C-alpha cells in the first residue's frame, strides 16, 4: 500500500512580501497607507508650528465659551448665554432638518415629474419639461432669494389680521396663518400619557414595514396580492388614534393667536426655512426627475407590453414591473443628488437661516478668531453627514440589486 504524503510546506520569507504575487498587493497598500499617514502628520505638525510662530495655538476650547448671539430658528433650547458648542449643535440640527425635509420633498417631486414627463398627454409632458428645464438651468441661489422675496413681499402682515374687517384671514379652519414673518401652524402639547401614544405610533410603523415585507414575499412566492395600501394606512392612523382616545387625549394642539404685533403659540416656520426648503426641493427635484425618467426608459419596453398582455393595469405595471427594475439605475445617481442637496443647504446664509455654516462656520469663527478650527469642524460635519447618507443609500441599493440564483 502506498502512503499519501502531503507536500512539504515552504517557510515564509520576507522577500515574499515583494516577489510573491500573493503578498505584493497587500504590501504596496500598507506602504501607501503609511506614507499617507506620514504626509498628514507632517502637514498637521507644520500647520501647528506655523500657527505657533504667529502667536496662535490649535485649540477647541472656544466651544465652551459664551456665544453671545441669538439664533432665530432652533429645535432645542438656546440663548445668547449658551456656549459656542451649543450654538454649533443648534446649527447642525437646523442643517439636518432642512436637508431631511428637502430630500423627502425632492424625491416625491422628482418621481412625480419624472413619470409624468413620459405621459402620453402632450400638455402634462410639456409642463413637466418646463419645470425640469426651468429649475435645473437657473442657479439655486436665485431660486432661494426669489422664493424668500415672494414669501416676504406677497403675504400679509400680522396687523392685517386685526380689526373688525381684517384684510387677511387664517386658513384651514382658522388654524394656520400665512404672514410675511412666516407661517404659524398648530403645535403639539405633550401631556401625561403622550409617551405611550408615541410608542404605539412607532410600533405601528414597524407593523407597516413588517406587513409590506410579508406581502412582497407572499406575492413573490404565490402571486397573491394583498391590499398593502389600505392596510398600511389603517396601521398608520387607527392604533395611534385609539391610544389617543383611550388615554383621554394626552396630546393636544396649541393654536396660534394674534397677540400684539405678531402671532404667538403653535409652531412658527420662518420664511427663511420655507424658502430654503422649497428652493432645495424644487431645484433638486428637477434633477431627480431626469434620473427617474432615464431609469424608466432603461427598462425594456417588452416588460410593459408583457404586463399589459397579462391584463395588469398601467398604474400597477408602473409600480410592480417598471419602477422595481428602474430602481437599480435610479439609486446610484440619486445618492449624489441627496449629497448635493445637503451641501447646498449651506446657501442658507443668503436668507438668514441659521445653519451650521452660519453659526459655527460664520459667527463663531468671527467672534473667536478660530477660523482653522471652526472651518475644520464644519468640514468634518459635512463629511460625516455625506458618508452617513451614502452608507444608508448603498445598503438600500444592495438590497434591491439583481441577485443571481
């Protein structure tokens, strides 16, 4: 009987890091990474040394000193006695707020306009073409200023709501006031038990997500179509409303009312926020519309004809056949548009919206003289935010890509 012996293993030698193709690429990458680290270290040390020669140090202690300025739009408590760090946090939240609202609104507008641009109705298709070409070929800054001017000059003053025969009136059952100082809407009052209502609402959102996944899986396996829209709407409203009624309405509304020379109470949406939000949404939505149109046109027309041959309605064909395939083409450039919208929000300074560029990268830098530290922190914020958006969208993109059997 012949014994099978394993071939002798060759011992590792340092020369293999260069001459062996199994290790060469890794060696080159490690050396390149170390050289980049050394370059950044030399650059940072050189900057600190030059600042020291100019009598400056590299320190972030200014973030804990008194800010001394007010911020008109804020999501958290803040006063001029707060620190520069607190002011920076307010600016960061304001940037995230307008970016989130802009991304959601721009997506809805872009999908709507992109689909309608392919409509067989000549008037509808031409109107969407005018919207797309008009907004994406005019600089964003001009749209921001134009919308802000319209909101300021064409809306009534608060005093016009006063008197026996007021020149202006509130809308939506006297709950919303549109003025040249902004829009005043009802605001929530959180009473005892409101936390439970919020938890029920969040659980409803999880239920909607789980049901939609189950419905998609069932349709893929058996072809059975469940009423996803109506069930989702029911889960969205009914549990929270029932919890609100059972607990005795712990969440109530505070309505705006005219007090003196201005409205008080409720939620005040300033014209600067509205102008920036609408301009970013309309401008970016025009680009998204072209992305959606290109994605839909990339799907073979035979897919549509096959769906029609099976008796599927045009609306369901678009939702179930065309858009799912087009998403693989739409998502990658859509990520870039979300990143552009977030970074374009730094134009808020033009209308006085206090974002992170205005607070940390503007007033704080001017007051403290820490221009390098302030701009560095602003850059890091935009970098982290962009990477987070890109990461989330890439995860979604991987979940919808074609999977080989």
